[in-house]
């Protein structure tokens, strides 16, 4: 029977620090088997939200559920089914890489030794090296190995590839995370907060963009690419009195025209082409471009 309980469910989650609402009435739902992107600028409330999910912080109000359970009451049950890689990782400095992995494995009912061996080789980590001597990138690599080897139901990643060089980063995202999820028969879920949206582009199924602790936009990735378009055109002369109802972020530069469309690209393209431009084109936005333009696309409403 297919699992129907959401892996993550937030209902009007709020976390306040004094007079500051780091997270303000945030609601979202992550279904099993999805790779869910959680996007926002620095200080938008992403890490605070994740810490509320893991009972590292208590919400001021609202509710958070993981696997249908309350993180405050069922912390052990929840954490036995997930792995978490924070934006800043730390290990016991006196432990070696080997000691650290053995220590992490001791808390798990399952540990895939083949994955461990493969990732240690990919990352070229010296198992005898102490954690205190690892670089920031190497500590991230070690944290990722420890997160993936238990093959958890949920992988929570907060800036997971920070400090990795571009080649290792891309290989890890495409090969390791992709393989982790596909090997689970549709039951494994990834919840990733990242600034490197372009590198997760091919994995993200759905996403939420937050701004100042509030939801700005939530959509399936494919639907977003279909809905949001950029239209460019060049005319023989600067277009005068060209009305573009519903166009967003309109930019005119002499004979060149560029703007964004939110679900009305066909109508706007017809208006542009009626003026017989020298050239015109309509192209879908990547998830990173949608993120960068999110305030314009949503009218800046949060």
C-alpha cells in the first residue's frame, strides 16, 4: 500500500526571537519520494525552519510534523528514520575518520558498508586522519557519507555541498543523492535547502521559496518552468506605446525589449509579434532564475 502520510508537514509554523519573526506562519507539505527544494536568501528563515523540524528549536506557535509525528514528543522515533547534514558540521576532534563513521554507525540499525567504501574512495578521505585536521570541505564530505550510509527514509540537507569543489559537488548531487533516492523504490525523500539551485535543477520535484520567514511561492518544478517565461524581442525602431498587460519586470533598452510572463506568455508574445519585431523568442526560466525573480513574479507579496 502506498504511503500517504506526508513526510514533512508545517502548519502556520512561527518561530520568534524577541520581536523578530524568523519564521512567520509558514505552511508546506512534502510527500514521500520527492526531492523538495527549500529556497530563500540568507536570513530568510530556512535553517530556523529545519531546526524546528528536528526539535533543535521549539516553535513559538503553529505545528511541525515529520512522518506524521510531533518532533517534541517523538524525537527519537523521527531521528531514527532520517539523516541531517547542517550548514556547519562538527565532529569530535580526537576521532579519526574511521572512528567517526564507526561511532555514527553504532546508532543505526542499518548501515550500507558498500556505500561507505565507495564514498570514501570517491572523496579520497584518509580513514586515519583526525577530524580536527580535516578541511571544511573534507568535514562536509564526511558528514555526507555518514548521512547517506544508513539509507534513511528522509535526507535533510542544509547547504549540503558547502565547501566542496565544483567537480566533487556535481558528482555528489547527481550520482550519490540521485542514486540514494532512486534506490528507495519511491519511498526516500530529500529536503534540501541550498543556494546552488542550478546544480540541483534536475533532481528537484517541488519547491518553496520563502522570504522574511513567509512563503513567497510553492510549486511543482515542472509546472513552474511551464508557467514562468522570459520574452525577448528586438525591433527595427524602439517600440512606442507598446502596452503589455500583466508583463513583469519590463526592461526597455533602445530597440530591445525584455520582460517576464506569469502564465500569460502566449498572449503577450502575440502582442509583441503584432509589431513585427526583427526577432523574438520565449524561453522557460530555470529554477534558479525563478528564485532570483520570485519577488517580481509574485508581485513582491509574502
